[in-house]
């Protein structure tokens, strides 16, 4: 039988039972949509992380308190309390090629203005922070080194925080917010950055001088993290080396002792972040693939029912001269058509889902050709794989038995 | 004349759960080109079993069956399919048309499985011609459930002839039809036979058998008698003689 005729026959058979065909393909539809949307979400997160880390500048590096091999990493970067402000000053003063240095302290806190309350992230940083992070301002501007020296009660806030407390970004400028009852004047509103990896809103923040944060709000003496930017054209690796020996010396650690700090360059951070999101993407794709297999089993189930129901038809076709292979092709094509149609609908559904997700949440969904091709090929394979057994069952029927079947 | 069918000690035994059923127990028979044979016999005498073997739908347990010079019992499944496709036309008592499929497409069906495919236009043309030939060209786009029994049997006959077989087998083709429609169907068989197609037909009714040229009677899986028809009925003439009231 011609392939074209086989497809025609398959279409006819599927159209004859529209609802059943749709329900049978539903597993594949959902499976394909899930794979594409899930990988899209994973990719969106990955792209965002990459963008964020890239926004840090390829000349940036971070120093975390604690050793990387002794729980420093697993216990959370910077939890060891081994970095001091003097370390930060020393780096800025003694290492050639360093452009900007900022200690970073952080915490979560309630802030208020009038009767408005908001729970947000507090960042205590130096004036260099904004240039290192390449973070611009929608309104107002950053605080300066002078403000840091005097532990001034000035603050810069993110868009979300501004809107939550003051209604609009413009309104926030010049207003006073109380951070744990200490009044701070808002001198700048940061340009929005959107959601971060794992969906945290980066604009939900308030940034103040680290001195103010440590003395007036958090009451800490150690700093978990120092971010450093290297001058353009200077070797990051060289700077890392020099910082390492400087800190080892300052912390009076002999060369054979493990350092009590960890330095990560932007490149390493990118690799780490993308590795994490890659794992997540793979995991999401894998879970969604399982639903494709379940969809395939659904097809097999219905095809088996269909073969039994159509035993007489098979008998008639065999009686008038169809070969076993013709019958095999007929049912196989039916199964594959079912799964491919399911795949196509699933692709459409994935785009719809992506549009909905992006409309109703800050999560970016980034649909690429890869998972579309993969899930489409996969659904075709599922059709062949799970259609084969029922089709072979149909093809191996005995003509006279099939004709007698009631 | 060349033999179309040559059977030598053909046997068919069904291995059922209790004791084996010997449905055909040693049939030797020669049918030459152009014959019109009616097979009669009591129920259970093995007529259908024999016809199914002759139609390559079933295989004999032992014995030899030469169809147009080919030893059928040695053929593979696919080769049997091909024989059914272009050497044999089979007409069933219950028509066996594909449901929800138009008469035209039912007739086209055997052409879809040809080893040498025809163009879709050619297929349509041939199928239409076959439907015209059996007198229901006007019903080409009707599905079986929109057709009467007699009309369905005409479609089935058109289908059986579409690949120009040498042998037409019919197992009780008029079993489900009234007498007038039966005669019309027999008329088609007589016309085809006159054109050179060998016809083999199973029937219970002596009246029907008398339209053939040769009557074989079976009993208990064996041939009891084999006689030429002395006074053969002519369907066209019988139809003319039927009372006018029964004409539709
Ligand atoms: N598939 C089968 N399995 C077991 N026994 C069978 C099978 N088919 C037919 N038989 C037996 O073989 C014998 C011949 O059956 P067959 O159908 O050939 O008779 P028949 O002459 O066509 O009868 P009828 O005139 O009623 O159609 C019967 O005894 C029947 O019970
Ligand atoms: Mg019978």
C-alpha cells in the first residue's frame, strides 16, 4: 500500500472517533507541552542568571568568609565571620589594579513610613557597590564615600520597595523611612532589575552604607562578603593571587593552612550558576519526559482496544489481499499520527502556557528549538514504540479467524 | 482446458479442545477454466471449510491444492495475500463490506493492496465501472448501512472482481437475500461466467444450484456426488417470468 494512502486511511480512522483520538493524544499533548514549557522555564532561569552574573561585570570577583572545603560553601557563603572591614580597606589600598571594593552585609528587615510597613532585604555596602554592580538609578542617585564614613542615615531603595511603601517611585525620593526605628532619608531609587534566579525580586531591597547597617541596624562586626572590581585590562587572575596572599598574611595563616576565605571570580560564579540551572533544566525535562511515556502507554492501550474492535475490518482487509505488513503499517501510522498530532497540539499548548506564565508571574520562559524538536521526535518515537505491539498484533491475525470474529 | 483448481486428497482437521474435528476428509477435485460449480450439502458437511481453503483464507492440514498451477500449501503468508488480491475474488454470505466506508471506496480497497499500484484516478474509474457493471453505479457514495442486502452484495461482487481474478468464490452469496434479488445476483454470476471467469458457489437451495453448470454435493467432509446440470436456469429469463407485483 502506498504510504500516502496509509496516511489517508489512518486519518480517516482517527477522525471517525474524534473525541477518543483527542483523549488518547491528551497524554502526549500534555507531555510535550510540559517538556517544552519546563525546559523553557529552566532556560529562562538560566538566561536570567547568566544576565545577572554578567551584569556584575566580567571584571568582578567576590571574597566570601570561610573556606570552600570546610563547610564554608555548604553552610552558605560568608557565614564563617573571618572577613573584616580592614581586609576590605587593605585590598583597596594595597592591591594594584583594583578598581572598586565594597564590603557587603545583609539582612532582612521591616521598614516603615507613616503607617506603611514592608518587609524587605537590607544591603549594607560601600559607595563603590553601584558601579561594581553596574546598577543605575531611576530617580536620585547613590550615596557617597562621605556618607559611608559618617554612617549617614541615607538609603537607596529598589522599585518594588518604593512602590509598596510610597505608591510610586517618584514619591519615594526624599522621603524618610524607618529601618528598625532609625530614620533614613531616601536619596535614590534603583533602576528595576526584575526577578532573580529562583524568582526572588531583586527590586525588593533597600541599600544603605555598610557602616550604618553594621552600627545602627544589624549590629554586626564581621562581614560575610567583599566584592571587588578589577580595572579594565588588568588580569583578574593576578589580582586573585595577590588578594589571596594579602589575606593569608593578614589572617596570619601559614602557607600550609587552608585559607579561611573563598574567592570566586565572575567566570566561576557564572559556571556555578549555569551548572545549577542546567541541572534544574535537565531535571524538569526528565520529569516531563515521564509524562510523555505515560502518554505513549495511553496510546498503546487505546490502540490495543482499537485492534480488538476492528478485528473484522482487519479480516476483511486480509481477505481481499492485504499483507500483514500492510496492516502493520496501517496501525503503526495511526499510532504515530496520533502521537505526532498530539505533539503538534502540545507545542501550541506550550507556547500558550509560556505566554500565560509570563503574563501572570515574573518568571521568564525561554522556549528554544531544542526541546521542541526533542519532544516532537520523542512523541514520534513513542508512537512507533507503543504503536508497534498493537500493530503487530493486528498484522499477525489469521484472516479466517478475524473474519469470524464477532 | 487448463485446470484452475486441482485438489488431491485435501484434508482439514480442526484441533478442538475435545476431539479433533475432521471438517474435510479427502477431497480430490478438478475444476477447469470457465466452469460454474455449485457446492451443496448438509450443514456441517465442510463446504465453508473447503471454500476457505480454495480462497487461500485457510490452509489445508494435508493434501495438495494447485491454483492455476501454483501449489498453494507451500506458499508464505504474504504470497497467499497476493493470491487473494489478484487471483481470487471472494463473496461472503454476510457481504463483509467495510462499515462507514462508501461503496466506491469498498470497491477500491483491493486495488490499494496491489503490488503494482494504479493511479488514484485510474482506481476510481475502475471501481466506478465495476459498480456500473453490477448495476449500482448510482449508489457509489452510499455506505453499507444505507444499502439493502442485495445492493451490498452487488458492491461485494464488484469488489471481488476489481483486480480481474481468474476465480470467483462465493459462500452462500444469496443466503441473506430474497428470491428475486437472489436471481439478480445469480444473473451477474452467469454473465461473469460467460465472460470466462470460473465461478464456485456454495448454496443450500437446489433452485440456486440449478443456475450453475455443475453441482457437487458434500457430506461429512467428502464429495458424495458430482453431476452436470441438465436443465440450466437462465437468470435473465427467470426474471422476465417473475410475477410483476414483486418488481420493486
Ligand atoms: N474453526 C473451527 N474450529 C473447529 N471446528 C470447526 C471450525 N470451523 C468449522 N468447524 C467444524 O467443521 C465442520 C464443517 O464446518 P463448515 O463450516 O465447513 O460446514 P458447512 O458445510 O459450511 O456448514 P453450513 O452449511 O452450516 O455453512 C463442522 O462440524 C464445524 O463444526
Ligand atoms: Mg458454511
